């Protein structure tokens, strides 16, 4: 398998990865896409979950020009592997060019978004309760959603550590483009990340305090 250009859109649950990819691919005139140097190609979207051991491979043995990878940086949380061992990131090996866009929002914003999701998806919540009694996978997903609510407690440092671990992993791909985007507002700040900031893991601090660009 060979990939001409791989766009990695990363961040925790509820940060806005799906919305970002939708905005990038469905708007014909896209200032954000131009700013992040990702063009306006038709990105073939895949989710890192599709590469887990029990999931069918989305394009085994084929090639693609432009792939957008939807990646949860919390996949490694409470799991026995780190990003380097995550099967969801094996695509990185096959890409000629990689662009990393990491999305960030404050923990309280993420927690509020989870609450709104739960309110608007009461039918899925009901099916999750039924599935919990029957032992179906959706029950486990619901339990993990509850874990995220605790992860997003105001002032919790675990989420900061998850971000730092992700940025340090990204430092191994220093020749690629790295961006950090604040999704807490409609026109969030955008900042390019250099190798030194990735290695330090303190990229979010730089976004909040340093000069940035408007998305």
C-alpha cells in the first residue's frame, strides 16, 4: 500500500475532528485548507478504529493519493500500548508526505460537548443501557464515554499528559508539517509546531501564550 499524502487529524473525544474533516472536504472555497497547506483534495476518510485487530481493513494492498486519518489521541489511555505501538497509526509508514493537525479545546469545553451529545442522542443511550445487559460492545463504549467525563474534569492533568505524549510521538516525524488548532471558538487560533515544541510536549501552552494565526 502506498499513500501520496496522509492528513492525520488528531485529538480527544468531542474536540471536533469529524467537524474539521467535514469543513475541510465539503466547502469548495476553504481558507482553512489553504492555510494548513492541505489543499482541497477529495480526502478518503478513515478512522484509526478500522485498523484494530478485530476490524476489517479499509484498503488492504491498495494505494491512494489522499487519505484523512481520524485519530483519537486517547486511544492509548488505560491501554497496554503507546502511540508507537498503536495499530491505528501504522498508516504513517506508507505515506510519502504526512500532515499532522492536532485539535485542542479546554477540558471544560470538551466536557460540555459530551453532555450535549448525551442529551441529543438519548436513543443511543437507551440502546446502550439495553446492550449493557446483553453484553454487546456498545455497552463498553458507553462506559468509556463515562471515563472521558472524568478525564475532562476541570483542572485534571491526565488530559494534559495525553497531549504531551502525543506531541512527543509526533516529534519523531520532524520533517512533516505539524499544526495545532484551537476548536473552542468558531474562529480558533492556529499555530505551526516546530520540532523543539513537539519534543517539549508543551505545545498547548505555546498556543495560548504565543503568537498564532486565526483560522
